[in-house]
């Protein structure tokens, strides 16, 4: 029996895709990476995943785990050798159980994030991970990349949101570690090791997730600012006034929102006149456990004081859930508008908030001097120091010319991130995009330890080869 026939016998012939049927799985969301898989295999259970991995280990076939395929660093795309199997987890999409007394939810890796949010909400609970791709990304991918999103400020990344995991190892064994425990001091943190490993150590098949009480009320506001220094000052002001009730603080350059309304004419900025042309905008969200009146009173008082101080030039506070969704839709449409406008050079960076204003101002100037006419597409989660600091082509640039300078542009940005004590990847992972430059910015002892862990857990090197580590 050949390898494909063995895989068909394991998961069913209809769930082993080859040729043209496999091609939609072989290109990343940004269409920057395209591979040639041996096949796409779509198991429906953890035991089937384990059987597939065992078969691949026996035959030394590389395995590329894939969820919703919404990643931005090429982490779920195979190479063009035609040897690798794409292991799609989309059929592992069951909710295994919910425990509202313990505030936990057991879900399989192929569950769509938005579906998990809805299941939690129907039980009167909140699963707080929220990001633009939530209608198509999967929990497995969120875990593999340690996703962050818009509410990290209050609830943390996926490492903080997952209590337990079920994982298929590189040998095809199953670690059944679904535990709803906040405290479990019985050895190494294997859960934290697999989260963020981008499928290079094993395949996450299920997780126990933390739930939270639903907020009684939420308030959303879009604020217009005349400088990034004022954005940083505003963050300090609202954190002091709201504490843990501040669940979102998003920063957006004016160009980002202008790009959204240009690409999607049905959307509009809620400002007129000079305010609509200010260089920066902040989207804030308050979650309150008392009442709508209490939430709005607190929110309006803090925003009012920020305006009086000159920190904020103008503000729009949502009057309804619909208006709040409209404001968030502007923010969430930025990546779609970017894609609509053509390929860009993306940097998912984190730096201390105290260095943010200086970094943006001086790095913008350095890029403008070295690459005149480029566009700065800057947005992200200022509250946790994470910016999507992207570079797009201006009128004088072609897409091909911009991408030809990618290494130079990325080196300039990453060198300055490193000098500011930051990280070249905040929430998107390393994948293929940053694999070769990671050793330049990461401590050599860290890299050596990572290689030892990889060799210990995946001695055959079959788990998502060519990603994260060279």
C-alpha cells in the first residue's frame, strides 16, 4: 500500500485531496507563499490525527498543520517539494463541553473563533479573544500562534486564555491534557510550550479555554488625536481612571482609516471638518460590571477630562450597540483594505509603550529618508505595546519595486525595534516570513534552547519544517 492509499484508509478517500483540489490549501491568505503538497488530509477525530501523524512519521513525510489558513507569516503553507502533507484540522470542530461553574469550555482545534464566542455568550459567558479574522480563523491556529487581538490589555494572549490542551505528538502519541485547573504545579509547563510553537512540536487538537462573566454594559468611543505622544498620554490617563474595565485601546493612523473608506465606500468616518484630517485616532472600549449608566458616566467623565487637557481633539461616543459595531468595523476593516490595495510589507512588532512615540516618529523619518514616497500603514493594540507597523507603496512605487526592497525595509524597522527593547513578532508568529532573521534579534542561548526542544520532541524533523527555526 502506498502512502496516499494508507492515508485514505485512515480518514476516508474523500478526505485526502490531491492535485487541483488541494491548491486552495497551499497558498497563504496574503498570497505571498504558495506550496505544492503531496496531499491535504482532513481527519475528523484526534485518533485519526494521531494515525495520520504515525503514518507520516514512519514514512518521514513532513506534516504541515493548518487551521483556518488566515495566518500572515506563511506558517501554514508547505514548501514546493511536493513531499509534505497539509493536515487540515477544520473537521475537528466540536464543542466537547462547557462548565459554567468552573468557567471553562472544551473545544476542538477546528472550531471557528466566532462560533466559540457565540457558544460562550449563549451560556451567559464571555470568551474574550477578538480579532479581525474571527469569522474564519480557528482555535488551533489561535493557539499555535499565541494570538492576541483587541482585548489583550484586559484578558491576555491565548497562553493566558487556555488552561489545558490535547496534543498529538510528532510520534503520533496523544497527550490528553484537557484540565480546567487554574493551579496545577506538577512539573513543566507543556501547555505553554505547545502554545505559540506554530505546529513545529506537535498538533494541538483540543483545548480547555477560560471563560469570564459577560459585561453588563460596554461603551465604545473613537477619539481624534493630533500626535502619537498624546495617544500614549491618553492611554495612561484612561488606565488610571478605568483600571481593568478598560478592555480595548486601539491606535490607528489616519491613512489606515482613509484607506478603509476609500476601499469600502459604505463606511464613513464619524468626524467632520478638521477632526477628520487629524493624524491619529484611538478606539477605546470600557466593559462595566454594574450598569449602562455607571459605564457611560465613567466613560464620559474620562473622555471629557482628556478633551479639556488638550490630549484629545474630538470624540464620538457610541450611543447604541449598532454604533459601537460600526466603530469597531472601521478598525477591523483595516487589514482587508490593506489587502484590497495591494501587497505591503508587514511588521508585527511590540515595544514598551514608553518608547512608542519616539519609535514611530524616528522610524517614520528614517524610512522616508531611505525610501522616499512610501506609505506608513500603522495600527494596532497600543494598550499592550503591539503595533502593526506596515509599509505600503506610494504613487511613485510599483508593488514589485516595493517587495524587492522588503529585506532592506524590514531590517531598518527590526533593527530599531530591537534597539528599543522590543520584539519583531508580537502576535503573528515567525512562520517563513521572519524565520531567517530571528537569530539576528533573539539571544543565541534562547535559539540554542529552542533547537534542543525541537530536536527532543520532533527528532525526525517532520513537524512543519521550515517554519520558526532554520
